[in-house]
C-alpha cells in the first residue's frame, strides 16, 4: 500500500509557496465538475489557480487532509502511479486532488479516465500544456473533463492587481456600443489615484501579461524569464507531449520559431521557409506551425475569404502576446505590430473569432470590421462599410465609431 506521508508534506509546502493574495478568474459555472483540466502555456498562472481551487474548497486550511497537490515531475513521487496515489488518498477520506503538469506523465489520459470512473466521490483537477491533445487520445477525456483554457492577464486584471482596483470586464458588444460611457469612469478613477491609462497600457504591453511580474520587479529579469520559458516549452513540454519528435525535428522547430520571432507579423511563404530551414515537405512545416501555436508561442490568422474556402494556410503569423515581442526583440517593437498583437490577443482570449479583412484590418465573429491604428488614423479604409469601427492607440476616450485601443483590454 502506497504511503502518502511525504507527498502530503510536499503538498502542504507547495501550496504554502504557491499561495497568492490575488484570485484569478475561473469558470464558476463548471467549478463543481468532478474532472477539470486547466490548459495554458507556461507562466500564465495554472499552478496558482490549482492551488487557489484546492484551498478555496477547504476555506484556506493548508493542513487539511481533504486536499492533495501532486507536482507530477517532483522526485518524491518516485515514479508512483497517479492512480494509486488517488486510490490511497480517497481511501483516507480525501476529497479533491490536483495533478500539476499532467502532460509530463506517461499514459496520463488513461489513468485520469480510470480515476474519474473508479472514484465517483473524488474531485480531480489537473493542469497541462496548452498543446495537450485531449481529443485525440484513445482514452477520450473530452466527454468527461471540463477543459478550461487559462490565458495571461488582461489589461484589466493587470491594473486590478497593481492598483488594488476592482474594474469589471465588458462584452465586445457593450464596448462597441457604449465605449464612451464605459471609458470615462475608468479614466476618472485612475486620475483620482494619479494614474494614466495610456501609461498603464504601455507598461502592460511590456511586462504585464504574465502574473509573475509581481515577483519579478526588474524588467530585464522578467523578459529573460519569458525567453527561458519559451525555450523550456519547445525543448521539454513539446517533447513530453509528442515523444516521437527527434533531435533533428526539434532543431527545425527551434529554427522555425527564431525565424518567426524575427519576421512577425508576416504572411508565410511555404516554399521560401522550407528552403530556408531545409524542411522537406509542406505537411511537416504545417505540423511545426501547429505545435508552436498549440503551445501558445504564436498565433496564426486566416483571411475572411480563406475561411469561407476552407483554406488552412495562414494569411498572417504573429507572436502570441506583446510581452514576448519585447523579450525576443533587440530593438523596440514596431508600434503597429504591438497594436495588432494586442488586439488579436485580447479578442481571441475572450473567445472571439478573428480573420483578416480585405479592405480593413480584421473581421471579428464574421460581421464586425475593425481598423487599427494610431491617434491620427482616419476612417478612409472603412468608409461606407457597415458595422465598422476604428480602434485607435494613444487616445483615452473615443467618439462615435472611434474607440480607444486600451478599452479592449477590458474584454476579460
């Protein structure tokens, strides 16, 4: 019979270390489900959210025997099967168990399925890489598990954490229809505390997406951590999920990401990239792009016409978020690229579909047209188009269909 003594001690110590004063957003509609898997790329706060969910279930009691936090890659597990850990835990009266970085465990889907089926009174939480392929596993968890995708902080969350404010999020429809009404109270509240929204936006674009900005006050240390997380994602997480990737393939994936980081935003030319990186066929190159996007390192966009024709070649490739741009660039990123990356990140994180427009920048949810630019940008590119909006940087408040860029940071 497995002895949980050391694992329990480890659990309590890890929960104490992971305890944070702030609470991240969680899908409360599904918070009582028996099997919840948190997905997201490195650094977005999955472990913190796991710890919060465990402790919230026992009113913050770190010594409770009802909860257990299990870091999959810790040496104290000594190759123990997670099924046996869960079995022993529930036999001892345990109620909620959390497995952190489940993608590093062989046969994770089979054992999570068995745990879920065998112990109906046990609630299971797990976290994994955003590249985790749950739907493709032979032990299909998609019908049993609630998948919750965890993203980096929104501008709103960043401000709330920094300034101890309690700003609410708004729907896209609300922002488009009532942006003047929504923006003024935010501006006024910040002004009362001697803060400017445009200054906060700039700080967020550089160092506000990942919650660890709270611990890493030094900008260079923060950006270096992002760069290190990117390397770990490619060299460790992808290999754990796709063990068939060999050394040559891994080298090509790293070269591809370096090429993308230096080129964004750009329209990929398959032939040129294959030749440049000595990749044999288009299908392999497309697979590498998928790996990088699933891992939360890049974003790809189709054009609206491609979407209709079901053409899967990306029309534009960008990095996932603006903090990555600052971490990977030797010079200050182009303001236009920053705006595009910010707006796409905020919209996609809020579960909106974004494609490239023919006569403007983006089409959102198939019927909303957005043109993004600086404060002097005019309406010429969206003139006479229905449901079209001008999204402008460097303005605090907008008017009519001219909306401040920063307000989209309040979508989530």
